[in-house]
């Protein structure tokens, strides 16, 4: 019974309080990435999420798309530091497949391991519930492509005209990873 309760709590928040304690007691002993907390996204996070979304994309999702993700029971997460949302991720799972719908880090916070931390979390959530994880990425997003390849994703195809762009539509590279 206690174990099931702890699993439910862990499902809501992925965070190690000991790290925060040691960071306060011994400044510099714990890295910033270790102090970042991953937790389930709430509707109260949407203003911060929308700020990041609009700063990151020329054609951002609208708030109603995020609300639809909540209604569909997708796995929606934020990465935060001291109550400030640094990034977010959304995962859909069905029939043995996991699909990363969105993963985004605030422009000022990119290059610090936040995207990797969020993607590792999504892989762990999907493990045991899905056999394969899929995602799409713009060919121009070379930083994201490098992360995905480093995390074991492989190109499996191209989706023609998948993304809206300034000059019409842009293709998407389709990637997949086996996650037994």
C-alpha cells in the first residue's frame, strides 16, 4: 500500500529533495541540472509555457492545443527551477507506441541539459508501456537532431510538408527509438 502511494507521488513529481538540502548545506556541491525539478504540467503553468512556446517558434501552438493535451490525458511535464518553468514536454502513448508531441526549452536556457533531462524523463515514462518512441523534427533544428541521435533515435523517414513555415510548408524528419 505504501509502495503504491510512493509510486503515485513519484509519478507526479520527479525530484530528489536531498539534492536541494546538500546544495544549501554545501554550496557548489550539486550542479544546477540536478536541482531542476520535473513535474506534471498544471493549467496554472500555461502562462509560462506559452511565453516559452511563443519565444521559441515562428508558428507556436495556441493555448487551446495544450488544454486539449490535458483533456486527452497526455503525459505533460514541465522542468522548473525555483518555481520558474524552463521547459516543457508532451508525450502521447497508445497501442505500444509513444510519440513526443512537443519538447521545448526557453531560448535563454538552451544548451544546459534541460532538453536531455526532459527527454530522458519521457523515455522512462514510456518504458514498459511502449515498444517504440517516435518524434518529428525540422531538418533545420540541428541541435535537437544531435540530441535525439545521441539519445539513440534513428531516422525512419520524412513527413512531407509537415511544419508550417514562412514560405509555405517544411518537411519533418521522422525519428524512432526502441525502448523495451
